[in-house]
C-alpha cells in the first residue's frame, strides 16, 4: 500500500487486537511512510453475519472480479 500524500510504499508496523476495547472494530493496523513521515491507523470492522452475507452477494455478482 502506498502513502496517500507522497505515494511511497508504506511500512507495516503491526496489527493490534482491539476486540475487547471496541464494539465496531476488531483490529487496528499501523503503517508509516519512510519518505514524508506520515502515520496511518487502519481499523478493520468486526465481521457480522450481515457483513458476510453482503460480501458474498458482492463477490457472487462480480463486483470484486476484474
């Protein structure tokens, strides 16, 4: 993944389990840019039955197929 600001490839800093601390998200990933020093936190939403059902429909419909 590249930096939104300077397009340099980001450095992965790690994944952190936040299931017990947050109701909406179960993991946060931190990324940093070696060029412009930007720092990014990416939150992964918890997967629910509704989420998995919708994702299955989108995959089946070809939305994620190129």
